[in-house]
């Protein structure tokens, strides 16, 4: 398998497959595929528990698998909103935590699972009690809304991030929620009640574009 990422503000992932190469996605990302690519929809790894966990988290209960039945086949995937595609060689990354629906495509050999946390702070931070984790070997591709904003954190180094801008981060990073300081900031600042405190070591990938802000703007305009 090899790939290219094409486009600028609305990128497309082009995956070239040889016989028996396989990739998988959540629903709603396919752009096109060659005639000798076999599409199979299944519950994926983790059995019934994995399916239910994905469904409860708001992700696709079923995953779509694309397998080449002949040499030199191609399948293309598109981002849901204008943005960029970030490739991850998982054997080098270890564990990547990703936002809901951020996974665009992954190669056979990677594991994509939903993990539960009992940390109330994660729920209050706007990302829920459930998140997604990518591990294993092979390539995985994450969709980032707008421009990709990256930050490398040294051990013990901390940044505060608006929860709507978090796309992905290394599993070695600690995720905590911090209450917005100042009553006026909380009530009238317009950036919510909480920020997310990310502490290294590890790398963070952030959305340059916040879809929730767009929804709010469109709602205001439609209300006029």
C-alpha cells in the first residue's frame, strides 16, 4: 500500500492497493474506488462490545473495509469539512488519542477502539466520557478541520486548549480540565466554562477551525 494526499483546503486521501491490501474507515468518507476493490461492512474488532462502545460514543457502530482483489487498485477518501489530512505511521507513534470522527482511514494492522474513562473532567471539558484510540502497526490518517496547528510538549510542559480545537494527541499526554478563571470570562467571554490542560511529554495536533463556532454563527444568521 502507498498513498498520496491531494488538494489544499479540502484534501483527498488517495490510497493505492495491491492484491489483498486492506484499509478501513467509518461511514461517510468514501469518494471513489476501483472496480476490483471489495467493500465489506462489519462490526470490526472488539465484537459486540466494540460495536456498542462506538455507537454509544456517537461514532459509527459499523466499519467499512476496502480490500483489493487484484493488483493496482485505488480508493479515495474525502474530509467531511474543509481541512487537512495528517498521516501517522503507528509503529513510530505508539498510541494516538483522537477526537470523535477524526479518523479518516487506517490500514489493516492498526487497532481502532473506543475507550471509556471515569474522569468527570473529560465530560465537563466537552469531549465526553468516551474517546477513541489508535494503536498497532500500519498507517492511520486523521482529518483535522481547517489548518493543522501542532505543539510539541516536553515532559511536564503544559498548554491550555479550547476543547473544540483538540484533534489528536499522544497517549503519553495527560488530559485534565481546568475551570475558566474569572466569573466574567465564564459568563460573557464566549469560550465556554472550561479549558483542557494538556501536559507532556508528547505531541498535540489541533484544529485551526472549530466546527462548533461555525454552527453557532450559522444559527445566529438563520435566526435573523
